[in-house]
C-alpha cells in the first residue's frame, strides 16, 4: 500500500514539475518486451521516462539504476525497489563479474527495460558515445524490441549537483524501433543507435 501511494504521489509530482509529456512518434505504446534506450543528463531521467509510460507498461518495465547512488540511503533504495522495481547496476567493474548480469536476468524473466547506454550522465546537448551494453543485449536477445527515446529538458529540472527540482516543461519522445542487422559490428550498431536517439531531439 505504501509503495502504491508513493507511486501515485511521484506521478503527480513529476507531472506538476515537468508535464511528463509522452510523444509516440515512431511506435505506439504496446505491451511487448522492449528495451527503451535514452539520453542521460539527470538523476531525474529514470523517473521522467517511467512517468511517461502508460500504467500498463510501467508495470512490466524496469529502469536500471546506479547501485552506488540509489542505494545510498534507505529512502532512495526503498523507492527504487518498491516503486520503480529498478534493476541495480554497478558503475565500478568487479573482477569476474558481468555488469550486465542483472539486466540479462530481468530480460530472461520477461521484463522490459529502460537503459541509458552512455553509462553516466552527460553535461552537453548530445549523448556521449554509447557503451557496449546495448549491443551485447541486442545480440543475446534479438527478439526484444529496441526503442530509442529522447528525454527533453529534464536536466534543467534537476541539474547535476542540485537537489531541489525546478518546474520546467519536459517531454519524452519515443522513436521507431531499431534492430541489430545481420553482420553489423558493434561500433556501427552503437553509432546508429546513438544517432536514432539524437534524431528525436528536434522532432
């Protein structure tokens, strides 16, 4: 009950602060297994794209969350676990540990994911180069639909280093799905995936 109430509160708060406008330009919202991959400029990105999804998709879609930050306090850990059902990922490499293992387990169980292929928040208008994780997941799960998304303006709601949000109209634009082509190498795929996200910026 507490998690449900917090979910409703956060949805209301995010919509008041940002409008949380969802723009489905390249595909409709659909209850199929997907990986939504988006630009990353704020801790609020996780909440923004979650709030932009229809309720029936939020229930089957898990955002990834940086383990060191989102488990840094009991409250943040409770929100990401009980409300967002997030998948924790470590930003520090540990020997003999595959950082993608939590994502692989989530996909194997049938969940959809929200990921940020840059791996860390950027400070410019364009995403940084994508890391290999998206490619590796596309290779391992070719049946999962890959949907690019552009989160607009959210960095101004919660700039890096700030803790008090500022009301700014924001939106999430979802583009046409892409797929890993036969014999496409990692570098070409990641460049194409990044361009698919950037192309949504001015739509």
